[in-house]
C-alpha cells in the first residue's frame, strides 16, 4: 500500500530583516496519509469546508478569525492524518552563504528528505504548484537523486493545487498556522502539533550551558563541555550520512542536545521558550 505526502510552504527567502515584508521564518509541512485513507480524509475535509468556509478553500490565508481557526483545528484533530513540519529560522542562516536564493532553496530539501526517506520508497509526493518553483524543483531533483530509480521515479512526484485539492489545503493551513504562531506569538498550532513531528533547522548551540537552565551541585563543567563538543563533532561529521544507523544516532544526539520537543511530537512552545531566552532551539 502506498503513502501520499502533500507538501506546502509558508514564508519567503529574503534576509533583509529590517524590511516588514521579510519573515524570520520559513515553514514547510508535509501531510502524510495512507492511500486507503486518502478518499475518506478528503471527504471529511470537504464537509468541514462546507461548515466553516461555505465550501470554499481552507487555506491559511482565508482565516482572519483566530477563534474560528482554533475551532477548526479542534475538528481537524478528529480526523485520521499525520504530518511533518520543518521550521527554518532564517536569522541563523545569515553569513553561511544563504543570502543567495539558490543556496537557500537547495539546502532545505536535504532536511525534508532526512525525515521522509523512510517512507519515500513507497510514496507519492504532491507539492502545491502555487509555491516557489525553485523550491519545488530543488526538492524534486534532490529526492530523485537520493532515491534508487526502481523505488522512486518522476511518476511518484506530482503536483496538486490547493485550489482544488483538500489535502493540499490542509498542508497550506497547517503550515500557515505554524508560521502565524511563530510570527505573532499565538498558540493555534499547539493542538495540531499532536499529529506532527516538528523539526527546527538549523539547530545551533555553542556550549553545554546554553542547553540547560538548572545544574546539579555535582555538575562537572569540563566533562559536560567535552561530551557536548564530541557530540557536536559527531553531528558535523555525519550530517550528510544517509546510513540508517548514523541517521538514528544523529537524531538521538539532536534530541539530547536540543530537546526532544524539536524532533518529536510537541508544540512550538519550546521554540518560543528559547526565543525569550535569546537562544536558538
């Protein structure tokens, strides 16, 4: 049985943060649904669209009332679906060559692939064609390059417009809601996060003390910093390694260093917590 992955993104590739039109964040959501559950999910989403939008689109930009958005989120959680969310903090990318649009969109597909590759061999991927053509092109190229030809080919990578496809609209809605939480400090995504694996990228810490609030009396700074640096070195050395063993090891270390809420199911509260501390989650 095949899996369907519907992708959509919110945000821009700009880095002129003194400009009101430039966002700090870039969010990407993948809605993952089993083939035998796809028709039922579309049917239920269409019913909700009739209730909340008079049959219109359920895209994030169509919702101006946060109370109704929150009610809609509650109803979405009664349906059968799961998702993956990537939160890109563009402020952490300045100075790393990302000022070039091509570089920005070229590096993101790797982060998506690292999580989705376990299901890609038996999946069809559907990005929203209304999004960035460059992002879509780089994503398709990267996935086709990484996946063996007999497991994933061009026929598995198609486009489904949010204008006509309800699950693509769900990807748009959840991505936009996550983006709104990060930008405006709302908590609308908190309930949705129960269905999501949320990953923030890039993950940056300069020392062990950046990762903790309270330390035990028997804390040994030298040992802690040595362990932290060894873990960071391992992550840096193996960041492009696709071997399943190393992927599991790097994910485990990331959870230890950056907090399990970044890699596992959870809300964006952890991200905002570090924002308040002036850190990077």
